[in-house]
C-alpha cells in the first residue's frame, strides 16, 4: 500500500476554487459563483474582492442552513467535464450535486474501465452519479444504487445529458448494504466496485446506516462481490465520514488482506494559489 498519495483537483473549465478562508470557500460552478461553509478552512481569505462576486451564500442561522441569493441563480444549470454532462443545483444541505474533489477518481475509474473493456461496475451510495457516468461512458455496465429517489432521478437525468444509453446503467433505489447482501446470495460478481459511504444515513425502507457499525460488514460483502479477474478495481472514499485515510486502509485490509493500492487525502487546490482544502480520504486498489 502506498500511503499519503494525495489526489488534488486543480479545477477544469466549469469549476474553480477561487478562494477560501475563515471557515468558508468560494467556488465557481460554470458561470455561478457560490460561497459555502468549509470547516477545514482555518486560514485567512486572500482575495476579498472576489467574494463580492458570489451569486449566493449558504449561511447557518439558529442551527439551520439556508441559501441567501445575491444574484439570480437558475433552479439547475448544466456543467461539463470532458464528455460528461451533469446538473448543478442549490440543495438544502449546502451541496450542489457535484463533489469536485472526486475528479481524479473519475479519471481513474474511466482508465480502469478502458483497460477491462466492458466490465460490470457497482456504484454504492451513488448520489448524482458522476462516478457512474465515468464508468458507463467508456463502456462499463453500471449498477447504480442509492436510497434517495431524488438523487436517483438526478443521476438518471445526468446520464441522459451525457448521452449514455438506457441499457448502460441499472438504477436501483435501495439501501446499499441490503442490496450488497442480496447480490452475495445471488453469487453476483463485479469487476469494479465504487462507494462513498456517509457517516450516517437512512435506507429506502428506513434502514439506519452507522459507518462505524456497518462499514466492516459492507466491506465483507463486497469482498465476495469483487471479481478475481485481473484488473478488477475497488475504490472507497469518505467525504463526511470524519476518518483518517489510515482508518479506511486498515478497514479495507482487514477484509481484503494486504493490497497493492494507494491511499491518502482528497484535496481541492485554489486557483492561482499554493493552498488546498482537504476534502475527504480515499483507498483504491487494482487486482
């Protein structure tokens, strides 16, 4: 295992981290500039004049978060990254449906699929589906699982925007752990498995997910589902889980055994700056 292999998103045509500091980050999603809370940004802001350009700012008031619009923002707007197209929206949880720190993993998934040809790929906690698009576009058949119908519909819309055929992705509204256990009973196999589990969540039928309790059990199921085909790949990341990458490494290795992979932080670099925001952790390996 190669430790501290940090992956840094440096932005692309439709995304930039413009500035950060004082527990905030200023980002450009296409033509829309957003100011959002960021607990990792303990430092001072550098470019105060840029913050005046924000279309909207997310603020917590009396324990509740809300977007405050300073300029007109569409209900949704389209972004691209290479051949992929996806929608951004202002959600009540401060997110936009896009996690830019995952961009290096999108590239990695695409490259793994190209090497395998037409693999079966499982994406658990799939959210708005950019990882699924990254696998389906170069030829994978993807099983996309999420417990939120709203997120599933959003991901399906992103697939249509990207020109991905209806037969390329299987959309599953279900609890990730419950689905994985059923797939084990069916003796299913996948040449690629991707997951980004939350710290806490609820399944489609009210199932409760606690990462400290359920991740080891889920990993045990995924060990049975991951194909032995050379080139098969596994990727787990954590945005809001609150764990160090070493914790994820040791959880994965306690299930899969010693692996030849890499792990570290996910980071987003500021444009025209030497600073970066830590934005989660990852572990990935190839068989």
